[in-house]
C-alpha cells in the first residue's frame, strides 16, 4: 500500500484516495480540479473533562482527554472532507489543511479543507 503524507494514498477508510498537504502528490499526476472541499465537526465540552483538564493544567503534563478528543475530531473532519470530494467525482485532495477554533465557548470546531482533484498514478 502506497503511503503519502499523514493520511497516505490509501487510508484505512478510503483505499486508493490520495490526501496530501502539498500541491502535487509525489508519484501522481493531477488530471482535473473540482474546487474546495471541507469537512467540519464541532465537539461539545464535557464539564467533568474540563474540570480534570483544568486541574491537570495547573500541575503540568499532557491533557490526554483533550488530545484524544481533538484526534477523533480531526479524523471525523477528514472523513467528511473525503466524502464531499468523492461526491464531486474526485479521487484525491491536495493542499489539505486543518483549522481549529473555539465554538462560542461551547465546544471545539475542527475543519479539514483542501482542493478536490482527480489524480492518476504515474
């Protein structure tokens, strides 16, 4: 299985679908461009988890609950982005990026976005 960037040419959930943070995927030719695609998720805050994170932040160290939640949110955002790209007929996303922001003090918004393309393996 080819691997390109963090998600690879064949991610576990999307065999054969290319997701890269670069403009030109190594070993592939971009044939067509479909435009911007994105995947978005907003996770609500958990009072107990927030309290535990607050205590942990005073003592120092990794906030493992928050790390796990953000990792899960990133994966969900990428899955939704890929689904949107596939609906346009694309088999890849180039120039993929993440944006993370606070959602009105109620949660965390994670957005994965990039340009949907058709690629051909060289």
